[in-house]
C-alpha cells in the first residue's frame, strides 16, 4: 500500500524550523498568563486567575490540535498494485476509517463555519463574558479571554498540523514497510516449506517417511500462487518423464499426492490442469485406478470447457476414453459394449480425433483399436 506523499523524508528543514518557531511562540504566549494574573490582589486570586487562564489555554490548544490533526491526516492511495508481469495484484489495505472521518469532519466544519460565520461574534461575546469573570472581571479580562482562545487554538492547530505532516505520515509509511516486509518473509517461509515438502514427495531420501496427504494439503494451501505454479510444473515434469516405462512408474506415482494437494488448494475449482494431471497419473500408475482417473478427467473437461476455445488439445477426452474402455465389463469379457457405454466412448473419441496430433495417438493406441474392432467400428 502506498500513502499520499505528504513528506518524502521523515523530517524537512523548513517544516522543522516552523515547528520550532511555533513551540517558542507557545512558550512566550504562556508567559503572558502570569503577567496578566500579577495585577490581582493577593496570592490566592493570582493562583485562581492563573489556573483559569491555563485551563482555557489548554482547552483551546487541544481543540486546535485536534483540528490540525484532522486536516493533516495523509490520504491513502487505494488501488491495485502491479507486479513484474504488469498484472494487478490483490492486497489487503490498511484500515482507512480515520481518513474518512477526517475528510467528513473537515468538510462539515468548513461548511458549518461558512454558514454560521455571522454567529461567531455573538458567541465570542458570550464566551468573553463567561470566562472574563473567572479571570478577575477586570477591564481587560474579556479581551484577554478572547486572546487566549484565538492564540492557543491557532498554536495548537499549526503545531499539530506540521507535526502530523512531518512525523505521523512517516510513521505510517514505516509501519506499511514493516508490514510489507513481514508479508514477504512469511511468504518466503511458507513457500520454502511447501517446496521442501513437495521435494520430499518427488525425491525422497532413502528410508525417510513421506508427509501425509493432510500435511501436504495444509502446507501447499499456504503457498503463494507463484510457488503453486512452480510445484505444478515440477510435478508435471516428473510425471511426464516417467509414465511410459514400467520401471519408472514408481517415481511417477510420487506426483499423485502433489497433484491432490494442488486440487485441495484450488478452493474455487478453477484449474483444470491439476485434475487432468492427477487423472493421467491415476490411469498410468502400476495399479491403475480407472474409475478415479475417469472422475478427475471428467472434472478437468468440465472446468476446461470447449477444447478449441481453451487452447488445450483434447488429451483429456482421449485418456477418458481409455479409462471407460478399461471400466467396460463387456470389453473385459471380449464382448461388444452396451449402447450407453459405446456412445460415451465414441463421444470422447470423436472429440479426440478432431485434433490431428491427438488422432495419431488414438490410432496408435492398442486398447482403442481392439475395442473398435470388438464393436465393429471403422474409420472413427
């Protein structure tokens, strides 16, 4: 999150000088209180007048400081930030309620002040009458009470306004930087845990215990999107390099819990590639789980949609057709399939054959060719 640049550095020489001048003038203004009280008869009355004057000055100072703070609160710039790929990133923004209240109160005060400016003089007169009595009731008590109000209110406003600009905005920026650094550290920590855990699955040490599926799901779910993408492509590489040879299938099977964890982390069910890769792995393992593979491939197809518009070749349909053939009890008995099974398999093969590259794979698949021959199908 970036904040309005009310100051580019924690301190500015000009504003610091102005702040020092205001503090000195405030001290000088305070000296007038005992000078005024000195005209009273007796120490008791001097103390009373000094106390009243100090309370009025402090109240005016605090009221002015509150206004100065409200007027000087830096505004938060809320908007999507962009990463290195120029894509908008989503981040949690700091609570801006104080800024909104400041904005509302500032507008209200200015609006009310402009509409009620004619009532200022009568109000000041009533204030002077009321406070003047507490200041001894001298001929100069009323002007002195107005002077106290105006001087200390302005002093409080200016000191608070400049302090907020110099220090408060800087503290907000430092807090944001610390939060951002903490987020990065946490992200690196969670990503490192996820990557190490995945590597334990894909390349385990001899005799070491593999993480449970529950642990894998929990750790991968905490990883960043970039790390999940890295995990996916590493698992994809391992599966793609080891599914053909029977001697390598054990290594390929190690990708199954990784793809399952990626699916568990996809709470919205938007990524078809996780399910497609898991379907392939379940189908090609040493002891294939045809029904689970078919289910995952069906989910992948549903999420992907039409293969032409998605840009993905219809490999899901080809692999699902193989699963459906293996699940067909009639095929296992060497008999033609039922009408419903025949229709489902032909539907997948029709989609798969629509792509030239996938059609070559279909034509080279012995299971499909055997099923077609068994069912008297030619030219599909």
